[in-house]
């Protein structure tokens, strides 16, 4: 079996090797399995490795031997975040209350990937019910950053991001409610895409905030993320919020008469992202350096970078946590110890409810349920939830205007480099501010992608990944891919 450097592999390279018979799907899986055996104990990216992965790979090998042309993703090892249902597999959402829950059906994205012949390696660790920015909130222990085991990989899709960065798989699925794909992508030095709201079906995704959640890919390159996205996108009759984005593309938003294929991008940098005061909102020097380098690189390619103003985005964090908590409090009401999942014994029905939720849910879900119930309560609905929705609408309107001036918006993905495990565990506000640049894309529904932007030195000479974020108009993911490739190649 010829030795392969996993870090050099891309989806297209693997497809060519498989189709030409230079590598079998089972051999490829074995290479990743060796890496998992070596490094998983120190990473804890997975909650479960699937015992039928070699059988999945074997089916692809049979197709190739029969002379069939296999799809681009056939035989590609992918990992799946633990809140996306795979039929007859456990799906716990990182929570004790669903520890032994077995999925009765496939999520829409899983069905599409199965049809392509993807090899599912396992389910990855995550913050409980996707509530967190560090993967420390998992009921099954934290995932560690592949570049420094004393630091977090980001969250809530930290297990998926770490698995891709550690070469445990060629790509992974995650979900993004307020930065949960992009922030761990930045912390782990990989690409993370949050598609437009409605571009990818949420059917089979365990819900956190139903008007905010989106499933998306984590990958080593922009092209790999694009390939996965193009398979999982599209209208789904089981999710009424989805549309056929290939038909209903809003890249026709006018901007100086240009069409959606733009060679020399105009990028807007929101000045508010660099004028935030307060200790918790200061940008790390490594993050600033990554932004400055990215701007310089894009200028060299012929892109124009200009400062823009998005004043409403100053309130993105506050707005996001009101709306998300309100929706979370409703979505988590179904975990009552009666229908499915963990159930505690009690003297009466109310006691079963209370004990099941008390013992089955962690601190962060309980905190957000309490917050959400409060902002939806009589006398406070208009003051908090209603006001937050007004700000959200104002943010959307502001973006419609700004995307007439610029093609893409450029920003840091996170205000800091990966922080140490436990550093922010006792300070929820500091933890929430990790997503200060990300929540706006979820509130407005636009697509956003985090890209690796080099490394920054920290104490003891260690180098940690930094990321930058690109945001585009609704259903204009191709702009992200085009611009992202420019930045990726030039770096």
C-alpha cells in the first residue's frame, strides 16, 4: 500500500486516485484510521467512530471495479456533527438527556451524501445542543485544539473542525447558529461555510434557533467546501424554509451593472468592527495582523477594499442572544423525560419533568432556556424579543443597501486567537463575545465563510491559526468561493 501524505489530499485528487485504481476507498480509510489511532486520544474530536465505515468504503470499491463512473464524493471520508441525524445511529447533541437516543431517519443532507457514496467516519463532539463557542460545554468532555492541546478548538462544531484539521477525515458537516461553523474553522485553521438561510435543508438537524440554524461544510480548502455545499444544497419538501437557490439567486442584486461573476471584487470592511471599546471587545494583535495581510493580498489581486459603515451590527451580539435564547427555550421544551431521551423517576408528572431536565441538561442550556423564557414572558416580550426583531430587520435592510456598493464584506472571524481551556468557562459574557463578528450573518440570513489567514505567535513561540470572514448577499455563495480562492491562492 503506497504511503500517502494526507495533508496534500483534496476531494478532486482523491476522486482521481480512486477512479484510476491507484487507491482504494478502503485503503484511504485506513490511512485516516491510523491518524485517528495516533491522535484522537489527545484531541477527543469524536463521540463515536462508525464500525461500518469499511463496509461503506467497500461498496465504493465494488462500483469502481465494475467499471462505473463514481460521483465526486464517493469514497470520501466525512465526519458528522452530533446534532445531525443518521438513521439507526446515536445522536445526542452533546447532551446527557439524549445520550442513548437513536435517530429514526436520515437528515436531508445525510440522504444526499449517502446517494453520493460518502463514507461516514463517525459523529463529532460539540457544545451541548450547539450552545457554546469552545466545545467545553459537551456533556462528554471537551475537544482540544489540534495546534495546542491546552486550548479550545472553538465551538460549537469544535469536534468537526478539529477532525478536519487533524487529518481524521477529508471534510465534515457542522451547524452554525451564531458562528458555530466559522469560529471553530478559524481556531483550527480550516475553511468553514455557513450557507444562506434556506439554501440547505434543516430537516434532521436538532434545532437550537430555528430562524438562525444552518448546516454547512468544514473542509481543508475553499474548493472542497464548495463541492460539499453543492451536493447538500437545494429545496427540500420537508423544510418549507428552503428554496432552489440555483433558480432563485439574489446575486442579481444590482451593483454598477455587474453580474455575479466578478473578477475584481470590491470588499467592504465595517468600521464598527474595529471601533469597539471595552476590554472584552479588543482585537487580538494576531487577528489584526491576519486582517491587514488579507487586505494587502486582495489588493494585489486587483480587488478594492473600502471602509463601510454598518452601525446596527454593533448590537448584533445582544440581538442574537435574545432571539436565539427565545427560540432555544421553545425548542428545548420537547426534552421533558417523557417522549424520548433521559427520563428521571418522580412522584408525579411535574417531578419527572423537573428532575429529567435538571439532571439531563447542562448549565449552558439551562441558562439559555431561562433567558429565553424571560424575554418571551408577558410584559417583557415587546421590550426584549420584539425590539430584537426590529433591530434584525434594520440589519437586513442595511445590508441590502451596502451590497449595492460592495460585492463582499470582509471582517475578522473572531476577536481573539484560540483561548485556553477553562479561560472563559466562568464568564458567559466573555464567551458570548467570541462570536461578536459572526452572529450578524445568522440574524440576516446571508452566507458567510471563514478562511485560514496564517498563524500568529503566542507565548513560548507557539503558533496558532487566525481566520478572516467573507460575507456575501443572499444565495451568492459563489462570490464567497471566487473571492476565497483568490485569497487562498495568494496566501
